[in-house]
């Protein structure tokens, strides 16, 4: 599969009936749910699990989502969703990009970008990225 950027973290899945809406295609909210799922999976693959977030009393919370829906998908489609960390300021934020493709024809169905901000889990207040976040997320940055 050819991707917009090199070395993506990729998840593959099949569209099930639960994702289908009244228009008989995947509901737009499913795309957002998949973006969240791959964000967690990629963070965990980098070594930052929910348990580690809790231990450090830090979380990366969504500041802004941008989702461009380019084409529909349907029940039974096999999809591949890729993500990249494209920015980590080393202080308070990081940005991810996403690309969703249908496997059989490699058509891009979605392009998205999410900006995350670091907060303390205990208070919800903005906090600096812990050294571990700066290192793991920073080392994963892919230049756009």
C-alpha cells in the first residue's frame, strides 16, 4: 500500500454492520472512533499505555480534530488506517496525521489530523510533557 508519508503505523479491519448508518454506508462517527483507536494502539506500541499515563498523571487530550471525508465505505470493505506523529513541540502538544484506505482498490477514504494537548489527569490542567513522552513521541515524529 502506498501511503502519504513513510513508515506508518497501520491497523487493518473489516467494516461490520454496526458501522453502517441509514444511508447504508459507514457513519462518519465511525471514522472518528477509528482515529481514536489507532491513536491509542500506536501510543501503546511506543510504550505509553493507559497505565503509564496514569502513573505519570498525564494525558494527551484532543485539542482539535480535522477530518476530510473523501469517499464512502460499506459493509464488508477491508480497510487500512495509518497514522503518523508529525509534530511534537516537546512542551505541551503533539499532532498526528491519519489516512484511511480501502484495501482492494487502495482508494483513500479519509485524511485527518488531530492536535493533542498534555494535561494532568488529576486536575485536567495543561501540563508540560513528561520526559518520557518527549522522548518516545519525539523519536516517532515523521517529517511531512
